[in-house]
């Protein structure tokens, strides 16, 4: 049995669970694509998806790759203990994703539509995004401090 597994891994490049999960992901993606194909706005959705992929690859990726390079140049790794880089990267990524998801609300775009749909105002979006980002960075700083203390005791 172990020989079959090792031959499968050598031929496929990963384990059987990886193949199973990949097949499930493709099946779900195909099902969603078939469901969307019948929608009258499928062409517009495809255009938005392709546009988002192009905007990410040509605009966003170079920006955050440059920011990451600058971060790594500014933060020198300690001789012992955890590195500060990931404790900045993770909350920055989460804050950036929250910003992208809630961008229309933060910039107060579509206010009348939002008010008609929810009965609420878009006023608190910016403050709540700033608060959530601050909490993410604070939690990361506390975790970094705890990890540094633990590394110092060893």
C-alpha cells in the first residue's frame, strides 16, 4: 500500500487528498459557471471578473509587492525570536481586504440605494473600518509582544 502511495505521489506530485479537493473545487466552480450561464447579466459579470483580475495583476500586485519589499528593508529580522514582518503583513492584508470589500460604503457611493435597501446611513463605514483596522494591528502587536517575551525566556 505504501508503495502505491509513493508511486501515486511521484506521478501526481501531491497526495490523494490534494487530488480529491482539487476535483471538488473544479466541480463546484463548474456548477457555479453553469448556474451563471443562464443569467441575463452573465456577460457583465464575466467582464467584471476579467477586469478585476487584470486590475489586480497590473495595478494592485505591483503596489503591494513594492510595499512588502519596503517593509522587509525597513524591518530587520532579530537574531532570535519572531520576526516583526508577518505581524505587520497580516493585519495590513486584512485591513486592505476590508477596505476593498467595503469601499463603496467607506467612500459613500450609492448612498440613496443603500438607504432604500437598509434604512440606514453609510456614515459609520469609515469609522468602523478604521476601528477594525486598529483592533487588527493592536491584536497583532500584543501577539508579537507575547511571542517576543516567550522567545526571551528561552
